[in-house]
């Protein structure tokens, strides 16, 4: 089953690697999807009412956070 994501979805990173396979550290309990380009998803975090670009990961490394 194909994972469907949309802009603004809250997601957790399941496998801590970026789109190139490099290990990344996660600092937030969840991230917000701010861009989608095919299988690549750009993630951002929100702190103090500001949006901070985090990294790009592949869709299969993400899990939606239930609200």
C-alpha cells in the first residue's frame, strides 16, 4: 500500500537517514511536511512560532502522527 502524505501533515521519522542515506539526528517528537517532490519529503519543525527547515527524507521513512 502506497503511503499518502500531504503538506502540513505531522510525521515521525522511522529510519533516521536523509534522502542520500546519511544518518541524521532527530530533535523533535514530530515534524511538519513543508514540501513534497515525488518520493522526497521536506520536513520542518516549529519552535517559538517560527518554522525551521529540518531535512529531506524519503516517504517510506515516515509515519503519520495521529492527532
